[in-house]
C-alpha cells in the first residue's frame, strides 16, 4: 500500500492527465456529433449559458492574438506591396461577395491568414508572399487603410454586406473580416479566416471599434424622403348663417347672441339649442370647442 501511495504521489500529474485523456477518448468514441459540430452523448445540441457563450467569444478573440493569426509581413511582401501603391481599380460589393469561399477552405493547403483572405475578397489576388504563402499584404488591422490607399476604397460609418473591416488596433496584428449582417449593437456575423487556423470561417464576432471600407464606386441606396401632407384648414368667416366657436362659448349663448331664436319659438329656448346641436352633429350640446363651425338651423 505504501508503494502504491508513493507511486500515486510521485506521478499525480501524469495520472490526472491520463484520466482526462481517457475521459475525452471515451466521450469522443461514445458521443454523437450534432449538426453544429458539437459532440454530446444524446446527439442533441448542447445548452450553452449566456456567460459561457461570452467566454467562448472572448477566448476566440484571444486565440486570434496568440496563434499567429496575422504574422508579420516579410521583406518580400513589403517590396511587393510597395510596387502596388496606387493601383486603383474598380470592384463592386456584388463581386466581393461572389469571391466568398466555403467555410473550411484552406487555399489548397497554402492557408489563409485573415488579411490574405479579405485582401483576396477585395482584389481577387491570392498570393502576397512566396516565402509565407498564407500571409496577407499587411497586418489585419491595416487592411482597411491598405484598400483605401491602394485600391480606391472609401470608409463608411455604417457597414453593409460585403464591406471589409479592420479591428484590434490595441493588439500587435489586429484582425480583419468581411461584414455580412448585424447581430447586435456591437456584434455582427462575419466571414473571415483563421478562426479555425488558416481556414475560412463564418461566425458571430464583436466588432466594437472596427473601421469599415467599401469600394469607391459604391453608392448607398437612397431612401426617398417622405414629406408630410399638410392639410390647410378651411377658413370659415362668421356670417348670418354660420359662426366659429370661441373660447367660453355655449350653443345657447351663441343662439341668443346672434338672434337665431327668431322664427323658431316653436322649439323654445332649450329645444332650439338641442335642435342646433343635432343639426351640427354635436352629440353632447354642452361640449363644443374653439374653431368649431356652427351652422344655423
């Protein structure tokens, strides 16, 4: 027993690692893959708490920064880019979207850094470095400005489908992606590369602080301005047959002041007031308002 205890004590870390590996192997062999790519024992999609999703998103962003997602540009790439300055060119967002590759594409084994992929989407060019075939023209955080400087793109405050963005300006290499649609105030569904190292991926991502660019010829759809229809009020002047109600008026006072009771004594004072209300469509003869037109019965 003492020998067993000493063995366990001396090899505790290895035994823990071995146990975890064993559990993972059993789970992998026994589990069922879901449509979302998860492995569960039942085959049903796992229930992920909101804080867990937030942790996964933040972890993915950390992976961008530590897994060489946008390695420094080598001298050969820098030289090639210097020759490209001012190339210009014209492209539409429709053409950019048409170049989108399926998730998992790795450029025939050459690999996609995020900047190489978005540069390809914007220009159609795949190769930027013969030494590092997965490299893009610049770091991810510089792709937007690179397109503005060299290809005539322009900045836009509101991204649209197909726009190319750069972010992560507080990191060494940053990141770049193609915008698809909004999923929140500071998040969007994007298409980029290196989410799965060196492969294309479509996923939700935090885009707070990002800058976005679109082709120089892009013109946002103009929403026609809807002008309100102003109906001018009909002006009716006081006459012997009509009267415009003023503040403090009552039907009886109006009739008495204008002498409308003359020739209508068959109704009596109160009866005439009621008939005057009915004639003008007033349901409550005690409720009239300034500006209302009263016509003599």
